[in-house]
C-alpha cells in the first residue's frame, strides 16, 4: 500500500510528532457529567448542573411524584417546550443558546418529604447536552443500584481502554517506524471514505470545510478534516463529539490539530484536524453529527450525515 494514499497520510499525521500541534484543553463539567443525580434532604452548596444543547430534548426522570404546577424555569418562554409529567419533566432547549448560559430550574414534590423542592442549573453546551437524567430522592431500590453499577462499569471499561490506547501510542516509535509498528497499514486494516458528497454543513459554522474523509480500523473510527478560518480571531479545537440520531454520544480521544487556524483566508489558511474515536463495529455503522468547538465553546463547526466505510 502506498504511503501517498489517504490511509497512509492519515497514519503518518497521527503518529508523526508535530511541535506545532495544539494541546487539548482540560475537560469541563459537561464532559464528565453523570446522567444520575442524588438529591439529599439538605440542599447542596451548589445546585446540580445539567448540560443542555440545541436540538437535544432533555427528559428529567424522578423517583417521586411531582407536585402539579410546581415547575419554575428561568426564561421559560425561550424554551420550545416544557412538559411536566407525573414523575418526569421534558424540556426542549432554545435553538439559540450561548455557550455557558445558565437557567435555574426548580421542581417540588408531592409527598411533602424532604427535600420538598429541588433546584438545578441548566447549562448550555454546543454539543454535550444530555438527553435523559435520572433523579434519585427516595431510598433507591436494589435494581437502581445495579443499573448504576452497570453504567459505572461500562464507563470504567471505556476509560481503561482509552488509557491502554494512549500508553500504547506513547510507546510507539515515530515516523515510518511508528506507522509500521502500529500494524494499521496492513492491507485491509484501514478503510476510508470521501464524505464531501454526503456531509452537510450548518449555516452557523465558524469555519469553512475544504475536505472531509472518514476512516475505520479495528476498534476505532476517525474523521479527517481540512478547515479554513474566515474570522478575525484564530481558532483552536478544544473539544468534539459524535452524536447519533437517538442521542447516543461518542467522545473522542485527544484531538489532533495541525496548528492554530490563522485568520488569513485562502490556501494558506487551510489546516488539518483529526477526530478519532474508539468505536465498536456496530457503532461504526451508525450515522452521526460531528460537532467541534473552540475554547470558549462559541465558535463551533457542525457536520451532519457523517458515516464510516
């Protein structure tokens, strides 16, 4: 297989050292948010934060009945829908959200036990909004503990897999030696697909797209982008996520960006960004929306209909 092929170029880009490559920023609260929240009789010092995103409906599920007409939501008129149920609350976030915006939400319970009411902060994030959060107030049944344990074990397995992958990559040689040592260039190990005919771009994108390709190898997928910055401020990728049609989320390994996207337009401004995700064979068959954001989470890039070969 020739190294001039898209597969060879991607492998070289991922494994070759680059002194100009940007370092990933520390994860924010939305990247580590849990879909389960424990409510105690004593109110917490800081209300629990639940992350929301445009076009991602959120359902809050409680283990206790809600008091009718007790939902109070700041700037409720901005939300497309607010639908309380007997033990749930469905919210459709505003289409226009500024990253970091916060909305205070309060609900009260029907049984009169402590806590009588609970307050949350809905925090806006360009892509990491949760689609469902479970709130536990009463003593939890054994089955709910088992469910939480399964979720924690799955998260731990994913973390362990990522740690093993990062350790393996740190121990690999550089340049062509690293490409060959990885075993990814063996014929048939990496498949690639040109996305330019199928991918869609959001009108609000902060960057222009020149090229987009997707890749699939054993246990992982990647999206390879060439982007141009037409704005007046340099752009650095701080985070990304692949979101499926049912709300499923694939979070990437540390992003690789060739260098800061400068402000000059044209050929000199195109820069390389690679998003790599650990994914099962079943996950690799899905159709996703890719969202990238900068440090301030306000200049985003959203690409729809991302698929893998």
